[in-house]
């Protein structure tokens, strides 16, 4: 059965992480490998967004990689240049063929390859996103 982690638990991790424990910075928009626990998180969708066709329940579920420690990302975020240290990344562009493999790995420590980028819309619930690379 799917392992889930609450949004509040992720925020607690984000708030409790110390910038002094951050590892070497990873460049935004550059492919990388990250290690952590894969979780499935259900997020509420802001009511002002028109979600009735694709999410009539008013929520959506995403894969989130909770890292083994604090990670620093470098790059220029035009909306908030100070957001650089994170412990969790929301995955986006999950490839349908990989969905079954990801579900089988929920709750486990895994290594994922992808490209980090800044979370840029109200659908993104972590400051940095991981654009998935095909798992093949």
C-alpha cells in the first residue's frame, strides 16, 4: 500500500533543517543524482484555481523525495533568491511508464536522477522541484 507523508511533516522537516548542515551546492537546471526516501503526498489545490476537470476532489497527489539531509541549491530564483536549502523535492513530469516502478519504491531509500529547478507555480509545494529522468 502507498506510503504517504503529510504536508505539515514536510514543512516541519524544512523548518528544522539547519543551513549549517547543507552539503555542497547543486546547480539548478543541471542534471544530478539525489538520494532519499520516496513518498506520496496529497496536496490541497487552491480554490481559486479551476481544477474541476482534472481534480474534482480539490486535491492532487505527487511524489516527493525526502532527502537524507539538507541540500543546498544554487541559482537565481526571481521570486525568492534566499530559498536555497531544502530537505524535500516534489517530482514533476512523472513518466507514465515509470509510475508502477515508483509506487513499488514508496517508503524506501532510493537514488533518483533528474534536473532540479525552482518551484514556480501554486501547484508546486516544495521550493525546488526534481524533473524526473526516465528510469529505464
